[in-house]
């Protein structure tokens, strides 16, 4: 089991706990007494409640009557004339309904106040009514024993509330459990910052509050006996000694379930007894009322002993560090390393140099001496398997999209059958993506999370709030919950405690694709700790996450977070807003990423979205976006919005950000903000990136090897995506058109008799090799696969790319080198002694020109026919195109063994080959139609359709060629075949328009055939 490292275990003295609010100036202690005005307010509230709850229905019943009819209405009731009496009757019913709603609000508020829940339930559609009921009940109970347990909304009496409630109150009322507490704390921080911004001495006040929280200065409060009708309460204790009654939950969490002097335990915040001892947060103030365990001169020795005994029951007494965390809630939001199951002992143990699956290192081949250093790849991407997998998948999709756009004429020019070959840093980065990517890990993570959401939905259970996910060294997935959520659904298991749900890798592999929304799309990798990878759920953080460090180090972390969020495979939709980014990352995901110029644009945009999301949740009756992502809800309405601010905000801007983020977690909005110093006003969680690449978060107990994307690799990644854009680069101009391209393939072969290759591999169809003896049977599959990879990459293959393709789960350097030696020996040398497998200047493996594949010949024939000799000679063009089409024997590597050639999923050759075959068939069809040889054209098109049956261009030309035969029956039969192939999707619009032009009666023929 890996060693657990937290901030509390590194020293015997716990670090200072932050205060809340961190810059609040200590106030004099004022023990509030009930005044005559309080009793007047209570009396008036009682009168108003009596009139509204009892007087209104009594007056309606006696003066107008009950709203219920005496009997069932007849049909003639609908035909009666609408009179003044009818209107009054309808109005009476409306008044009765309004009274019933208000009465329900009163009952809900009274129940919450008396029971001490602190977060009353929400009566649907009754915002103003419930607010009035809350104020009246608060005024009535203000002089009673339960006043201190009322909701934080009491502090807002008489104020104008936007949307009926300020963000802090909205969060408290609509967010359940521990998450609500942290929302209130974040809101309290924002409010305190707004009050204190600009006052002198903030730094001194923070330092004083932090010093008071040291282990030796832990403070305690003894619950006072009742004075008349006034009973002490946690709300008033927090208000007197912490400056904010809403912080009563901090006191509750510090003392929950601890044994009191009378032998009982604190279980509910409203159920406290005189004589109980309460441990206080470190910034508590109050003279004699806040007593130290060893310095309580004004109390008896018995009380001193009680305090001393009680002090021994706290977490700090057991080496666990301070509980509670002030405004930051660090004690509640601790992100800890999960305990890992012992890895099963394999039947055939691997050497220690073999990477451990699941850590992201299984794709990297360990170095052997200094040989590996001569052609190293960017380590930042090699150590980021989820990021690399997301970038690689998105790049492949972009390249396929560019191919189809070119083929279908969506852009002005043709880019050729493959994207430009990257060079320099872009080539190194592409190789690093191929080596470091862990698509299987991404697939398992996505299926596991969606499967969990589907299981919870089937059990009518809500999604729990997840702060973090850990991908452990043995492949298990651990979810760390914000609070206990009961027993997880099978095959998930309880982890090390009630806040951990664990899924073993073997169980995750049994999951299938689930038709449900991605439950936690805000998860993003931050780094590794003891062979476990941490993914932090940015949208669940109760406030702002700050990242401090130098500007360059912060930028590398921000770029990594932005790139993974934009391309990850475990989310559906999201918006990523970037502020202060020097490089434009939009090419990575134009539909997800947007850049803003500065904080003013951000405040305008996010203020509007925050209001809109809060209103949408209220209208839909959801507590948070998590409940909106399950069941029949519109999943796309609850996609996350993650804001990454690389630029450091000013103090005033930090205050505005804190106010925006007070209710953000519930709304699915996350904020990651950079800062040059150690403190960012309003930050809920604080992290620091060091120059050595360590990500530190002491309050969260984290010390990670940070995941980052330095500036050189960031720009190279953007270059890869930009080059894949069909609208950029050479060859994308208006010249050219279908069947014409200004892009030369990277490798052309001599197609004359003198250019006969020494080794010829047939890849288009069943795999065959001509010119080599059959290799050793045991190693034949590996040698064939290695040669196929090299043939598909004539620009060269990095040795680490080759080894990661052949051994996805890792391999030692000696095994890889042994295979390369066998491959060199098998391929041999040319007659002049030149080896057929050599290393280029960058250390990449390159095949000699004497080793050729049929795909190379196919590309060369098409190029010569359309841009070479065939341009000026019709006879040559026809012969070259015919020879090219004859080479097509089926799909690429049609007989490849199951479980091998998995690297093909990263290639776009599966899209390139059908397009190349389709373009060849179209060019040959055009060649024949120029001489009115319709049957030859139809034959060429049918041959191409066997390899590219989904290419709409081939069907269009086949319809036109068939139309030229003058046989309506044949054209009608072809239309019926095309409709049958289209299936439930129906005929594409352009094809339908062409059929209407060539055969207006085609629908009748299809109906008759059906």
C-alpha cells in the first residue's frame, strides 16, 4: 500500500488553520440581550401571522364561502355567460390558493426554525411568500430559544434581494448537506471581502488569525446556562466570537459526536446543553468566554479539568491536524489519497523495469543507459496519459473531418489524401502523444462514470457530489465524495471510509456503453501522488481554486488543464472560458473554448450566466446540476462552464470573482484563478506550483508531481491542430477542385519496370509480403506488425512509438532492441550493402525506398494520373487509373489477428483509403464518360463502391452514368437499391434532389418495389 502523505503527517505541529473571513478585523465581544423593540417586533409578527393564517380563511368562509362546489358541475356550466359573479368566484379561488401557499410556507419555516435544520425546504413557486413567512417567523422567534438556529436569511431582513435571495442564501437553501455549508462559507468570505476591501491592516489581521490557530492555542467555549427565556445557541456563539452567525456549522463540525462532560454527544446543531464544551476555530475571540485548556483562571478547577479532558478527544490530539478550516473549509474538503488494494501477483512476473498499468507509464519504454536520451520525447506529455489520449483522439477526428470536407467540396481546395507531415517540435509532440496516450484508461473511466450514473438513476438516487477521482496504480478507480452517500451500487464498493467509492479495474472492464449524460465532466488531471493519478472536479469546488507560483509555471498548468478539458473523452458538452492566455488554444476545440480579453468581459458574461443558471435550476426544481443530469432532464442544459483565469486579478476583481463563485459549485461553474502571491482573496482551495514541478495544496493534504504543458509543447500541439484545419496552409486556396490536388504525397515510388521493389508488401486486403523469407513462427506476428507500422509512416517512426504500439502495456528496452535487431536482419540489405532499415538524423526508424507497399503504389499511380504524366496524356491517365483500381482487394490489413494492430485506432488511414479509392473510381468514370462508355464507367464506380460504400459522390456519379444508358428500369432499380441501403436515415438531401432531376417518378418505383 503506498505511503500516504498529508500536511498533518509531516510535522507534529499542525499548520495554522486559516480564519474566516481571513481579513476580518476582530470585533469587541457583545453579548446581545433582548430589547423592548424585539418584543414589539415579535408581537407585531404574531398579529400579522394570526391575521394571514387564521383571519383570512375565516373571513373568506364567512363572507364569501368555501371554494369547493356543492356538487359536480354539469355540462351546461361551460355554456353559461361570464358574469361579475363568475369573475368574483374565480378570484376567490385564487385568494384561497394564495392563502394555502402562504400557510405552507409558514409551516415549513416554523418546522425548520424549531428543529434547528437551518436550511428550510423550498415551497415551489413561492419565493416572495416564503421570504415574507421567513421574516415573520424569524421576528416572532427572535426572542425565543430557537432563534439562533434559524437560517442565514435572518441577517437579510428588510433588504432588497435580487431573485428573492442573495447568492449565499440561495446556496444555503438549495444545496443540501456539507456542500451547502461550504457554499455558505465561500459566500461569507465574499461578503467579508466586500466589506473589508480597501481597509488597512488586512495582512496583519490574517497573520494574527493564523497564529491563533496553532495547535498550542486551540480555544474552547463552555455553553452558558439559560438566562430567562434566552438559551445559548451555536448561531449566537459564532456571531459573538467569530463575527458571523453563519459559521455555526464550523463549530458543529469541530465538535460533532465528541463525548461531552455529561457523557452525551453533539448530534444536531440545535441540540446543545449548558455545560457542554465546544472547541472553537482558531480565529475565535471573546475574552473570558473563550477559554484555553490551560489558561482558564475565571472558572473552577472542575471546569478546567473538563476542558482539558475534552481537548484530548479532538483530532489534533491524535495527530490528525486541526479540524475545520475557517472560510476555506479545509477540514471538510480534505482530498486524501485512497488506500489501494494489493496488486494481484501475476502468473508470470515481469521485471521491475516493466511499467505498472494504470499509472500512465505503461506506454513509455524505460531508458537503457544513455541510448534513450539521444532521441528523447517531451516528458510532459509522456507522463500525461489522459491528456495525451484526449489530444490524440481530437487530432484524429479533426484530420478525418478535414478529409471529408475536402472530398465533399466543403472547402475551396484539396489538401490531398493525408495531412502534412509534421516536423521539428510538432513531430516530437505527435510522437509523445502516440507513446503517452492511454485510450483504454479513458474508455474505462468514461464507461465507469456513466455506468454509475445509470445505476443511481435506476435506483432513483441522486448523484453524489464528487470532489476528486483517483486512478490508482493497480487500475482501480476511487471517487472521493463530499459527504457520505450511502452504499454504492454494484459493482462499486465502499472504499476506505464512507466518503470513498471504489471500482476495481476488472469490474470496470465489464461495463458497456450507457445511454446517459456524463455525470462528472469537470474532472481534470492535476498530477500523480504515490503512483495514483488525481483528477479534481473543478465544477464541484465550493468557490474559487487559486494557483500560485511563477507566471511560466502557472501557464504550463493552466494549459494542461485547458487542453484536457477541451479534448477529454469523459464529458459530453462544456464551455471553457479562458482569460489572460497568451496563446490561442481555440484550435483544440472551437466548439468548447472561448477567449475573453479581460476581467470586465468575464464579469459581464458570468454574471448573466450565473443568474440564468440559478433561475433555470429553480424553474426545473433541481437542487444542483447533478440532479439535472439524471432522469428525464435535458442533459445539455446542465453542461459545466469552467473559467480559467491565467491573469492575476486585482483586489477589487478578486472580490467580484468571489461573489460570482459563492454559488458556483451548485450551478456547475468552476473557477481556477492564477495569482503571483500565496493568498488570493476569496479562494476556497489554494494550490501552488513550484519550479521543480510539484503541485502543493497543504490544506487539502496534497503534494503531487504536477501535470503541465510547457509553452514549447503547447505551441506544437496547436500547430498540429492548425495544420489539420482544411481552411489553413498551402493547398487550401481556391484553385483545384474535386479530383485535383496541389499536395504531393510524402513518398512516391517508381512505377516503371525499372522501379521494381526488392520487398513488396500488400496491405490493401489480406496481408502478404513478397521478397522476404517467412520469419520465425513465434515472432512472425510482431515482425509483420512492426513492418506494417513502418510502411504506413514513410517519414519515420520513433523507437518509443514502435515499442508502445507493439506492447501497449509496456516493455523493457532490451526486449525492444532485440526485436529491432531481428527486424533489421529479416529485412536485410540492398545489393549495394545499404540496410533496408536505418536511423535518420533524429533517431527515427526509416525504411529504404526498395521496401514498398501496395498503398504506396496506389497513391503514386493516382498522383501520376491526376498531376503527373496522365495530365497531358489521356491514354496514360486511363492506364494508370485502371492499374490503381486493380490493386484494391479489400480493407486495410483485412486478415489482421484479433487483439493486434490496436495502434490503427490512432491512424486516419481507415478514412484515407476509402477516399483514395473513391477518387480513383471517380476519375476513371470521368475518363470513360468522356468517350460515352457508360458501361465502363459503371464498372469502375461499382468497383470503388466495394471499398467505399458510404461515399455519396460515387452514388451520384453512378446515377448519372446509369441515366446516360437511357434505361429507366435500370435507373429505377438503382434508386430502389440506394433507398434500401439508406435505411432509417433516409436518402441524403443532395441525393434526393439528384433523383428528382434524373427520375421524377422514383418514389413511385420505390413504393412499388417495397
